[in-house]
C-alpha cells in the first residue's frame, strides 16, 4: 500500500492532478485513507475520518487537488469527503 501510494499518487510526473476525473479521485481517496489508517494516522469511524496524528500522508496532494483540479465532479467529491470527515468550517 505504502509503495503504491507514495510511488504513484505522490509523484507529480506519474499522477497529474489537473487531469483527474471522478474515478481517479476515488482511487486516490481509497489509497489515501488506507495508507493513513495502516500507519495509525487516521481512524475511520462510520462515515467520518478522525485524525490521530499531525503527519497525514498525502495531505499536500489533497490540497493540490482542491486548488488545481479542473474537473467539477472531483471538486464536489472532495467537498463531500471533507464535510463527512467532520472537518466543517469553524469546527474544532
């Protein structure tokens, strides 16, 4: 899991955020969650993610997707993921 996530999804040459679609975002999301759960950084509780440590692997890439992806479906999926994870604006 770690090798695939780090070697593909975090590599700017192999994984281009600007050309993402909904399918590639869902793949990224699955690997992102799995990688961080495996490392004990995130815990999945029902329909939300709980951050256990500050060093979330791939969080920089997630921000890149937020700002650089031109596909509206991906942006919407990211917003839904963010809200479901309990990270609503203004929450602590």
